[in-house]
C-alpha cells in the first residue's frame, strides 16, 4: 500500500518543485489509526447545544453594479457568497463614502459600511480583500509619490514660518501689541499635505484617528484577522469604551477627537471610515457574547455574517484581474477615489480640513419604500428577539447600501431612486436575518461553552496522536477559557462525559480521560 502511495506522491513531486514524498509518507504514518472495534465500543455523541439554523441564500441579484464582479469572483476564487459580497461591498464603500451622503427627513446617512465576516482559516478572505482593494492600493501608491514631493516643499515652508516666528518673538524693541500684531500677520503654519494613505490593516484605534487626521479623510480598515484589532489592545479593559465610541461616532458620521501632546485636543470633522474585519469563529463567539459591545450598539452597526466552509475546490486557471467584470469594477472604484479628492477641503485660515460632501435626497418612490420597510420592521419587533437593536438601524442600513450601490453605478447621482432602495432593502433584510441567527446561536450557557472549548482542544490533541489525559494535566495544559482549577475542569469533563464525548477510568488514584473516536 505504501508503495502505491509512493508512486502517486513521486508523480506529484515531478509536477511540484520542493515536494518531498518521504516527508508526506511520514505524515501519513503519523495519522492516528482508529480500529473499527474501538469505535463500536463507543456511543454516538450527543450535540452539546443546538446548532444554529443555516443562513438564508445571499441575495446576489441585489448587488446591482457589483453583481458581475462578485459572481466572477465566486467562480474563480470560490469563497463563500457572504464573504465575497462583503469584500466588494466594503471596497465600493471606501470609494463611495467620499462622494456624498444620503439625507432622509433631515437625518444625514454616510456611505460608510462596516462588515464583520466570521470564517475559518483558508476560506479565501485575504485573497478576496486583495482583489477588492487592488485599485485602492494602486491609487494610494500613486498618491504617495505625489505627496512625497509636496512633503519636501511643506517642510521648507514650515521651517521658514518657524524661523520668522522665532524672529518676531525674539525681536527687541517691540511692544506687546506690536508683537501680537506681527504674529497675527504671520498667520497659521502651512498645513501639512495629505499623504494619501487610505488603507489600514492591523491598526490601533489611535492609528485610525491619526490616519484620518493626517493621511486622508476617507480611510478603510481591512483586516483578515480582526482578532489582532478586536481581540487585542483596542479592546483591552482600559481601551474598550474608547474604541467602541470612536467606531460608533465614525459610523454615525460624527466628528472624533484627536488628542496630541503639544497640540491639545482637536475635533476632526468631515472624516469617513469603512471597515471589513475577518474573524476566527472562537474570537467571534467571544465578541458576540460581549455585553458591553452589544449594549453600546456596536454590533448593530456591523453587517455580520458567518461564512460557511466551501469545498472541495477545483483550481481555476484564470487571472480574475483580466476579467471584464473586474476591469469594470476597477474603473469605477478608481473614478470614485479620484472624485473624493475634489471633495477634500483644506483651508488653514478657516481651520477647515476634511471632506465637504453633498447630501442626496430620496426620490418620492424611494421614500415610500423606505417608510413601508420601516413600518414593516416596527410591526415585527416582538418577533425579532436578539436582532431588535440591529432592526432599529436596518432602515438606515438599507439607505446606506442603496447609496453605495447607487454612487458606484453613477458618481454623479443627484438622488436615490426606487431601484436603489429596493437593492438596499433586500441586502439589509438579509443582514438583519443573519444577525438574528448569529445572536440567537450565541445564547449558549457558559458551562456548555467551556465544555465545547475543551472538546476542541481534546480533538486537536488526539489528532496529533496524543494518548488519554489525566485531570491534573488538563488543568495545567488545557485551554485557559475552561479554567485553571480542578473543579472547573472536572465540571467541563463531566458535561462531555454526559454527552458521550469522553469516558473516565482510574489509574491508581488518577482520573484518566479518553476521547470518543467518533468525536474526531
């Protein structure tokens, strides 16, 4: 049998440089072998908790000008529908948020969209973000080259201004009034040119605010592993409220404060942020359960989706960037990013620095759709359960989605029509149902959740060929989330035992736990 494997592996090795068949065979030998009689001796384990219902089909037809590129990306890259759509919607939002707002009865809604996509490693989020953001990266690079020259000129002007200021301050014989008049005539220091940096990945909250202050007033935060952001310093005990406040204010289109030593506090107005964060399931569960995040309304501002695993995939020999649908996407995003520059106002004398955007009204037919959707959701409030907070913002979500797709189709749009609103409503409703599905799935008692964490750890350990384990070793080496006390670990193990995942036997005075082979 191993000879047959060797023939196959050697054949592959001729096609793939660097492939070592001996190492591959060694890996095969180390896979734990489960004898049929071992399995027969065990019961079929029971689920620890009810699995969440499957998601509704994603409304790809509602993507309008993005439908073509999303369908082509699905064919070539083969990511999940919700993941693929989120990548390109977030890219479109980065372009559209610097063009216009929408206005409904005096309420201003930015074109900024926040996405949070839960997916396992290997589900193509990094590749999809790369493709969705290629035009923005190219624009950013070109802008940076121009900005480097402007930076040199600015430094020379700044030095000249500072030298003149020092001369006025040090000149003898001037009265206080004359010195004040001379400093007033000197004016404000020259404004530093924008660097054009518009894409952030592993940024802290302070870095986001700094980028909006100095680099570009329309920025996107795109992170394939959002655990670095939402699971790191930004969400530490000391920083959580600040992070939630900054993200919420930017989503709302409000100003954010920037505090800098020597500069004091400054309110940044006319700034926009779009977001697409990818998250591993374990980190996502913690976030969905976080009471502070939920109570402060942050999750209600995110389009959250749990992308199912896709597979098996077949390799597609095609460069998506040469596809007509992708080229059209690239051209439209380029146009939006270029048009954003025309909406940036930089007036040191008026102390204005940021975006000045027009606000687009709804066509009367679009307004009727908006009102009907609002009242439909209000009538369903009691049935929405865990999604009530999101549902309260769903009409606004629909307008934002309509605005992004409308501007992506036509940057010179002057109002949102019924066709835009229909698309926005279809997408917003899908995200509301997905939000409810995930929030209801997150309501799992903590003891069962700890048992599930321990089960995953035991599975990984068994797949690596490890033998049964004693209780003290689980306490010492097991997942921290389960606890570091014998009582906590034993409680989790007893729950797993009751559900048929493990069984215990004694070796002297020690409890030794064995994993059910059916659970692998």
